[in-house]
C-alpha cells in the first residue's frame, strides 16, 4: 500500500474508538491471564491496513514506516505527547559498521506515517484516534541533528562499548534500554517527546535543540 492511500484510509479513523476497532479485528488487548498486550494499538492499525503484525526492523510497508503514539491531557485540557517513541532496535555490529545513511534508523525515519491516539487509562477501555501525520527527514537541521545523535551512539559503541550507551545521550534521538525489567541489555533508538511533538506537526510543534 502506498503512503498516500494509507494516510487517506487512516484519516477516516480520526475520532473513532481504537479499542472497538481492536475488537472488530480480533486483536487481543487483555489476555485470559489478565496480561496486557502493550502493542495492541499498533497491531490494530496494522490489521486495519491489511498488514500482518510486523516485528521486522525494515519499514512496515517496504518504503514507509508506520508508528502510533499516545497523547495525554494537560491540566489545561490540551493534549501532549505521553512518552518517547521507539524507532528501531540497536544492533551494535550494524551501527558500528554502517554510516547513518545506510542505517535502520535512517530507513525508519526518512518516510513515516504517525497516528496519535488519546490515552485515557491503563485499562484502555477506550482510546480515540486523534490525528494522522506524515513525516519525512527532509528538514536539513533536523537531518543533521539526528545524524549527529546516531554518530554519537556509533562512536560510543566503537570506543567505549555497547554497555556505555545512555539515555542521556542524543538531542532528538536517544539510545535507551528496551525490554522488561531492570538490567536489560537490549537497546533501541527512541525519539524524544519534543521530537515526537515536532513530527506530529501543527498544535504540537515545539522548539527543538538542533545544531545551528
């Protein structure tokens, strides 16, 4: 499916309850053991677009990447980005041997569709689709800053080792632990909340700490 067609289809979901759509597509939200499927919302969107649930590090639809992010209300009632957005896992061998333009991080970010949903509670009894945004890594300042963040991670892996990566690194994209429990050794690239807000565009865009 081409990105333009996907955006058109996803836009028709704005204002609809994603939880009801999950039930329609038989996506499990809570198991019989009362364990939550944390990826249920993304799985639902993938099923809606006719895509099998995807765990590949390549873009979902070959040429573009699909992401889903939660929004929560501020005290003023306005919505804000709830959390950072996972982009792709960090393979230390791959990062060490590939320039930014050859990396999975670049492939994921260069052509994206991001769906924002309203997060109401951990129960996820209801979650309205709020907006749909497209993003291309075509702003020179953003491009250079993401590249600098990647190169910092790459240099750290080469000179200090994979275990030296820290979530404090990176202005737009950070390397952070991914996986259950403390002591996890897995790492992934995450877009910081300010970057996610920028990706969502009008109404969320904030000043970003990019290189001049």
